[in-house]
C-alpha cells in the first residue's frame, strides 16, 4: 500500500490526545472527604467494570476515529498488484530451483529433491505464489509464478525429469531472480534444491549476486561421502605396431572416497559385447583402459565402453563412433611414362597418399586417353597432373565432373603448355595461364628459384600449418612454375615471393578446383622432399572433397545441425542427394523420434547415448556423452556458496518490490479508499457520541428527589 | 440582610429563606425567630388537658361556655359576663435529638448538615416554646453527648438554644445506642424530633427510632442530607475519604453515580416505608432546601394528620 500524502502521518500524534486526557484525568485524582463510603462500597464491582469497559470502548472509538481521519488524509492507494496484503500478512513468492543435473541421479537424491519441493509447495499459504524451475546447464521454467499449487505439484509428479546435463547455478539463479520480480510486493524466496556440486559454479558466475530483497534458501542434498566411477576421454588410435590395427582408449576415474576392487569395464561394438577387463582403482585415481578393435566392416560403428557402478549409472557408459574407412579413391591423370623415363608424375603423390592404413585416400593413376575412353569419372577426386595436350571431350567431362560436386586439382608441371591449359580450363575456370614467364623454360639452377611465402594461413588447406612448429613452406624451392592470371571468382591462396599466384582456388557448380602453379613431383620444385608435402596434398584433397573432421562423440548440451551432418555424410560416401528436399528424422538414444523446432536447423542434444539422424538411404549416428566434470560429485560448502550469491545490501521487501504502473483513472479509483476511511471515522464518532450521551443520561437517572 | 427565595413550585406569596444565608447570622435565637415568624401559631394541639397561667384577653360570654370561666369580678363591676381567656398552652414536651456524629459535618454547598440540623432544631424548639411546650435537647454521636431535659419555662429556651449552638461534630455514628439511652431517660410522653443523616445500618436506625416510638411518643425523623450525597455530582475522579472511619477509596464518579443514586433512593424509600408502618413521621430534607419551607410543609402535614 502506498500513500499520496504520507506527511499526514504526523497527524497520527493526535491519537495521543484522548489517551493523554485519559491518563491525566487518572493521575490528578484529588482527595475529597465524604460523609460515608458505606453506600459507595455497595456499588457493585460488576457495574464499575462495566462502566470501565464502556469508557475504554469510548477511548478506543476516539483513537480509531483519529487514526482513520489521519489515514484518510494520507490518501492510501494500492499502487501495486494486490496480493495477500488484504490478508493482513506479508505474502511470499516461492521460486523453487530444482537441480535436475546428472549428479542428482546419485542414490535417492532426485526423489528427495522432489519431496522437498513438494513440501515447499504444500507449505505455501493463501496469497502466496509458487514457481517451479528445473535447471542444469539449461534452465527450464516448468511453471511461472502461480497460486495454482495443484498444477505445481502435478509438474513435480509427472513433469520434471532428471537430465544428463551438467550443473550450472548462475544462469538458473538469474532467471529465478527475474521471475521473483514478477511477484511485485511481498517476500521473495528462492529455494535452491541441489547437491551443491563444487563444479556447478562456473567461472563467469563468480561475480553474480542476487538483487537486494531476494532471499535464498538452500536445501542441500549433497554429501562428502560418495563413490562414483566414470569413464572419460575416449580416443581411437592406431596400434603402435601399425598394420592398420585400431584400438580404443579411455580413462577410468574414481571420484569417490573409497577404493574400488574388481571394477568391470566392458566394450560393446554394435551393441554386442566385444571384451571386458577388470581393474582395481584407488580413490581419486585415474587409470587408462584400452581395448583393441577387431577388424570392422567399412562404415560407422557404435562403440560403447561401460563401467559397472550402481551409485550413479548415468555416467557409466561412454559412447563413441568408430568409422572403418573405405578409402576415398583419388584418380591421378598423367601422361604415360616409358620405363626409360623413370618415375611417373604421380610417384610422390602416390607415396604421400597411400602412406598407411589410416590414410583416407587411395590414389590410382590413369592416362588422359583412358579417362577420355571411360564413360564417367569414378570417385570424387581427380588430380590433373602435368598433362600435355587437350581434348574437348575431356574438357567437357572435367567441367561436368566439377559442376556435379567433384574436386579437381591441377598441377602445372613442365609438360603442361599454356595453350593446352587455357583450352581445357580457361573457358570454365577464372584462371588463365600465360604463354611465357620467368619461371617457364628456365634452367633449373640452385640460384634461380622462388619461394612460396605469401600463404593464406586462415584457409582450411593451410590452417594446420599456421601454428609454430607445425610445418613450413618457405624452405621449399620452386624452380619452374606457371604464370597464372586470376580473374574474378578465383581466390589466390598462396603466392610466390615474386607475387605470382602459386595456388588458386575456384568453385564451379557444386565442385571445387585448385590450380597449383608448379609440379606435384620434384621436377619443378623440391617440395616433395619436405615434410609438409604429404599433409599439404592431403589437405588439398580434403578441401576438394568438402571434408569435415568427424568427431567421435559430442557432449550433452551441444547442438547439431542434422541436415548438415547428412550432407557431409553423403559427400563422404560419394552420394549425390538433395538433403533439403527430403524429410529428416531424428531419433534419441531410446529410439524415440524427436520433434525439432519448426524453422530451426539445429538441435540440442539432451541425453547421453546414440542419437541417429536418418534420411532415405543415409544414416548418421551421433554418440553423446555426459560432461566429464559432472561425474565429479565433490560436495561444495553450500553455506559458503549461498552466501556468495545473496545480496550484501539489506533491503526491505518494499524497496525492491516491482511496482506496476497504473493508468491515472485506475490510480484515482484506487485512491478512493480514503472516502471509506473518512466514512468509517464518522461512524465511529457518531457511535462514540451516542454511547457517551447514553452514559451521561444513565448517570443522571435515579437521583432521589427531596420530599417531606 | 436576609435573602428571600421564591420557589416557582411553591404557593405564593410564601417566603422561604436560603439556609446558607442563615449561617451568616450568629444568633441562633434570631435564626429561629426569623424562621418561625413566618408561620402562624402552632398547628398541633396538646393531647393533654392542662392549666394556663398567663392571661391573654377577655371575651363576651356565649351560650355554651363553661360558667367556671366567667370572671365574676368583672361582672360585679360591669354587670356583664365576660370570659377570662388565657394564652393557649399545652403541657407537651418536645425533645429535640440532634445527630452530631462526624458525618454530619459534611457540607458541599456552604452549609453542613450539622449546621442545617442546628437551625432546624432551634427553629422547632423556638416554635415549640412559642406554643408553651416544654422543649428539651439531646445531641449524640456514638453516645449521648448532651442531654437537656424538656422544660416549659422561658429561661429554659435559652438553655436549649445555647446547647444547640455549641454542638460540634463528634465521633462515629452509632445511632441505636444513644437513642435507646434517650428512650430510657424520658419519663413522660411527648414529641420527639430526631434530626440525623441516618448514615448507619438502616436496621439499627429503625430499631433505635422504634424504641423512641414504642413508649407512646410522637416521633418525627428528619433525615438531613447534602445535595452531593443525593446526586453524587462530583465532576471528576478522586480519592474519597470516609469522614468517620478515614478509610479511602478511589472513585470515578461517573462510573458509580447511577448505582449510588439508586442505592440512596432505595435507602430513603426504606426509611419512609418503615416509618409509615410504625406511624412515625419521616421527612428527608436537603440542606439546600429552605428551612421555613421544610417547617411549613412539615407542620402542614401534621395539621392534616390531626
């Protein structure tokens, strides 16, 4: 309640007038000698008590009348939404913050949390409001502030559910505070029901504090006495003895305060048991776990590592995806080489790309004639390696190849003539080769060379080399190179130190083309002898194939773009599909179809396990694991944590209460309260006058009249 | 100077005198004379046959007169019958009994009940003396303080008035004991007038009065009360002190007024009722009531009674 003229409260001092008169009258009792008290003693005490009561009633009526008059002059009004003020007590807004992070699945914490929340709801009184918010690293408002307690209890019964997400307090507290402001006047209490994990306090939340007037009550369900095993940091690596054998590694962690014996860790591939091991792990220890992966059929395989632990089961399984690669075919087109001429143009390329079982590429060399004779270019990657001559058929084939999503790399060795290049490519690529230049036709000498110095380090091809000690191109000498003229639509990714383009990229249709101004072997440069040669060409092929590193798993809470994942999978598998036209289904780890938000291309992964993105002919599996830090149940000092969040400024509820601005008409209507107060004061005064008159009249009655 | 009040409810042109004014007059005899002068001669008749000694006048003999009353010496000189008449005198004794207990000293309007009682006793004594009655006087508190037996001689009036005048408020009230004492001392029937505030146990008061009446006395009781005792019109709360016992009591008058007045009214009604049963005259007088008016009304009632 607010007052238009609060200064009139000074007039409340007038209430003291009847009280003072009453008291003064008592204090100044003088002594009177009277003939006898005999009859006065006969006046019944009951009568005196009754008279006293009536006088007190009169006094009360006078005080009330004064008080009401004063109150009427202050012109009280309800400036904020009326809640329970009329009930004569301070109302409360209870905001229940229910932690549903994965750690709350430990033991019976989740049930205890729900019971505590229900107890708060049942303890709310008439006029109070309750909001229910569940939080982890995502905050979800189950019910906004409401007086419908049954709805909140229903949500507690059937709505809220445990998640696999990590804990984060700051964000949840901010939202709870925001909701509490909707309560207007009254007391605002945030009830934080959580296990108070140490890890829940994110760095960016350290400086967060609730506003003044918002109370924070904690219900701590955590404990220092816990034992939890978890797996983390899964990796698929090639066995050290090579031979293309893969193995899967992870770490087994004991976060608890007890040593654990005979802990079983099992490997499941395609949901079938593929081996198990037993470990003894001390408290706080982390030990490596390693399983060999037997020969897998080409394609992606769901692989799970499971540890046996009954305390918190949600972090027992670690999911990963292992893809047994069917190696990508790369066609190198080169002139036929006679045995007398020695090595072919693709000698170094072949060595670089067919390097091990883990290499994703398989290079095959063909002659231009053979390619021309073939009906369709197989595979998605083609290297035009120092080819002489030209052919309109091949030109058309290459152009179609690129337009349809193929990747074409052109290496310009000494055999490639400018006229042939321009006839073959200049018509559909924004690159032109000049007839002569300083690098063409020159003799190879130790003094006449250029260096490839100006490199676009941000480009995907050169990004792996941008870090220190990650490979350098400046020690490679280019003795012969082609002079290229780049038109609009092409991008120069690298230049020689004399400014001429060394590597030019262009896109055509769905495909990409790269022109390397020197040879792919050591005939025009000594790059093949440098360490960066093999990764350089692998990077070129990755770029041309739209390659994107596929992660073996993601964490709960990360987002994915299902259609994009399908596109990349289609490209890797060499399939030509139009994703945007087709229906895409997303299945959660339980196999239930998940509805994606209309108009949104991304989806947030909430559950641990294997999600699947499906489309006609395509299936992408997404392994999702809980955040490793959530498995660490170390209990924080809840009192300290809470004291760090509550405001240091003591403020009354009314100081922070959010006022609702009202229209003038409504404000006027609310201020009309004073009329009733004045009327009530008048009624009190009339009653007082009536009672007083009655008492006076009563005193005069019964007086004996003298008579003889 | 004597102020004369004319009460609107009283028949004109009767004069009434403010009792407070009488307090300004030092001579009680003068007070009595002033009060009584306004009356006609005695309204009561002697209940006994007696002899008169003081010659009043002669009147012609009428048929039916007692021939013994004819003055033969006058007949001898004038040869006409004249009856020798004497001033009418009874041999009735009037015993005035005045309460002088401490409660009688109370007065809220400039005159105490004792003063009023003194005036009343003096007036009645003077009046009785004028009618040749023997007048006596008794004052009492818890005992008999002074006892003057009734006499009919002229000099006795001064004795009585002097005794009345020197009466002062004494001790506590114990009305039964002195009245019994007085009843035993009186040997001859007569008129007994008790002037008191009767602030004692009503039963004891009536026992005492009945003891006086039972010997064939004509008893009249004047209850003298102060207006404050009747109205209890004290404006504000006070510590009230009992004048006789010195006991104290904090009273808020407006709380008790109504109940107190009812009790007083019942008390007066009780005395009236009980006195009527025993053929005792009872009159409650307010000290603010003019004395002559009180006497007038009283004597008028007695005349009607006889």
